[in-house]
């Protein structure tokens, strides 16, 4: 099986593409994009990838087949989080500098409108049925819920914020993720040593998992949905949270300044961005220590309830300031060989490097 790991390298202004074939990793391309890209690349089924350029008002579209930037889509100021709406006709973009969420038509590559939310929105998740989006509003410390039902009717003008989920004062939610059942959301908060748990049926906080330290950046879930994995940037660890009790069972030492986290369900391999811009760490040859890298942990045969179980690792060098990571399964993609070339030929605005 072949998968590709996409590292968003903020300080280098690029996406590093690493291919895994068997147990071997190799860098196949470094794709230059816009200034200060943020967030993991979000893919459609046919290999269109999207990533925000935060120091500009654009989103780069990538082609996963040819590993190139296709175009840049103009949105609001300071774009951060992204979400492809199921059906793949629309893209949502949170604009941290505009306090809005852009709705983008993926056929025309045009922004249709912006929906107002609170101050400094960040990363998001969209429900599997495409009826709602949950967005971390970092500056106002709440989770915004957008009603997306109008998009199914081709009416983006009907999209609006309907609910504000209060998670706690000054927690500054950065990102969130849905568990495997789609019934709960866990929220990574920059301040406050807790991970709020939201019941998506009632849109209320039902628990707060206490962590060793604040500075949580991202959440992933094990394939069996028994554990959540939360990156803690300030102490270079992954907190393992038991989803039955909402208690941390152990910590996994990972690379310096961990931010983004993704898991390949097929072989239960974790990929963690080692951002490390201002993080202090002590070199330890028994633990990951490489800055500007993606740390790889295989947890397939690891008992995550056992605090003493060894978690194997290796480190993959990428560009400077990797903030996020995504996994793309090339074998499951439904590529159309001439689709990207046709799209590029029809573009009105070319990519400007």
C-alpha cells in the first residue's frame, strides 16, 4: 500500500510530500505555495488538495497526482482552517483576520460569500452529512456552529451561525476533531490544561479531560475509538485520553513542539508535526529530538493503557516550521487523468509565484 504524508511547512512556505511504500519513506516533492501556510491539507476524493496561506488572503489548490500548485483562491484575511463539505461542491475557510468564514464554490473556484462569526476563527470540522460545521473561535473562546443545510439546495446565502458553544473562559480553542462515531467532539485549547468534550447531539460540554500542561494543538483518535491522542506543544508529548473515562492514561514523548497529528488507519501509524520554533527541549537519544520534522510513531501493537509500554519512533526531516500534517491514500483516490490539466487550461487567474 502506498500513502503520502503532506507536511505544511509554515516558515518555508511549502508543502513537503513524503511517500511511504512498505516501511520506507522518501521525500518526493517540496511544493512552493503562498506565505505562511497553516493547517493540514484537506483533500477531495479525486486528489484536489487545499491549504490556507495565512499571511495572504488565499487558499492554494494542489493536485495530488502531479504534486503541483494549481491555483490560488482569494478569500478573507488571514485564512486558517478549512473544510470540504460532503458532496465536494463547497469549501469552507475560516478567516482569522476578517472574523468570518468564506464559502467557496469548488467548481468555479470563487468565493461566494463570507459568514460572520466571533473574533479570530481557527480550525473546523464538518459533520458527515454536511449539515453543520463546528469552528473554533480562538479569540472569543467558543465553538461556532454553522447551519449548512442551505448548501444542499445550492443556497449559500442561507448559511449562518446558529449556536455558540461555551467551553470555558479564556481557553482559546485552536482545533477540534470528531470521534469515530461522530457523536463527540474533543477540543484542543491553547490555554487551560483541559480538553473539553462536546456532545454533538445537544451541543453541550459533557466533560473536560485534564492534561499535564496546557498548549494543546490537535486531536486524533485510534481506529478502535478507545483513545484520543492530543498533542501538547509545551512539553513535547502526546496525551493519551481514555474515551470511556476521559482520563489521561499515559504520555508519549514525541518531537519538539508537536502541533499537527494524523493517523494512517491501515497500519495505525501516527504522524506528528515537530514545529519547535520557540520550544525548549533536552536532547535524548531515547526519544525524538529532531526539530523541523515529522515524527512517526507506530502504535499498532502498543498497549496505550500501559504507561510503561515502549512506542517506537522515527523522524522525517521536512521544511521549516511544520505546523500540520495530513495523510493521503493514493490507492483510494479516484483520479481522472486529464481533469487537472483541463482545469488549469480553463483558469482565468494563473498562479503567481
